[in-house]
C-alpha cells in the first residue's frame, strides 16, 4: 500500500507542468550560497543583562542533563546488582535454560 501523501505529491508533480502552472521554487527566491557559512560567535553583548536572561535556562538545561546522567548510572548499577544476586539456576531460567 502506498501512502496517500506520496500519491498526492506524485500526482501534483505530474499535473503541474502539464497544466502550465507557475510554481515558486527556491531558485526564484534568490541566489543560493556556493559555500558553507564561516563559524563564529553570535553578536550578543556580554553584559549582566544577557547573563540574567540566559542563566536560568542554562542552569535548568545543565541540571536536567546531570539528572538524566545520574538516573542512567543508577539504572546500570541496579541491573548489575540484580545480576550478581541471581543464583546459577535463576540465570539459566532467564536465558531459556541454555
């Protein structure tokens, strides 16, 4: 089964030139750059006002990242402890008796 959006795109692609419709393209909007942009720092003033604006978001992001890392490490630690507590019989049952 073919997805409906794909069918509609194919039909419109075939019908548009045949009907002589003028469809705007990326090339009509202006020239495309021939190279990649040069990396650089944004033009943002390094002031106390900028810091007070950005700090709450930056601290929230850092806190969530650290919390996720801690939770992931805690999960690995728990699984390792559970694996160590299993008896050889339990380990055999869990792996399908192999």
